[in-house]
């Protein structure tokens, strides 16, 4: 069962799904960065699954790519802002400078979003 396409949802639901969820999940992940490396890594893996799932809400890989790119950038914003406000040492290794996370997570988010949309297209085309 595929999720409904993003464009079929209300503007409020779209806003929550596209903006609020990645920022909030990034903030939780940023806080976890100061608590436990293992928890941080588990949340990163869940973020990958979320990126693929978000891509499934699109019927064109390019749309999934853009959705994933935006989600990766918002997710990273949440991580760095929450971790910065917590003002604790990270329990996991971060790139130097930490802002490289924008490049890494933006690229990966775009790839996972496109992959999710591609999965949807393949599923819809298969008998």
C-alpha cells in the first residue's frame, strides 16, 4: 500500500510533512547527538527510512529529489541548532566544519527521496 501523493493533501498537512517533521526530527537527532552516539546513529537510520518514505509520496523521481534535498537541509538545520542550543560535547563524530552536514545530508536526502519516488513509479507500473 502506497501513501497518498503529497499534492493530494491539504496545505496544512503538506506544511507539517515537508517542513515541520524534518526540522523537529532533526532537533531530536541534534539533542541525541549530545546524549548517545548509538541513539544518534539509530535516529540517522530512521531518517534514511523517512527520506525514502517521503519520496514515496511523489510520482516523479525529480519531485522526490527536491523533497529529499529540502528535507535533508531542514533536518540538518534542526540537528545543528538543537545541538548548539544544548551546548554539550557531541557523542558522535561530526565533520569539520560541522556545516558540511548540509552538503552530506542534502545530497543523501535528495538521493533517498528520488529513490523513494522511483520505488513508487516501479510499483505503480508493475502488474
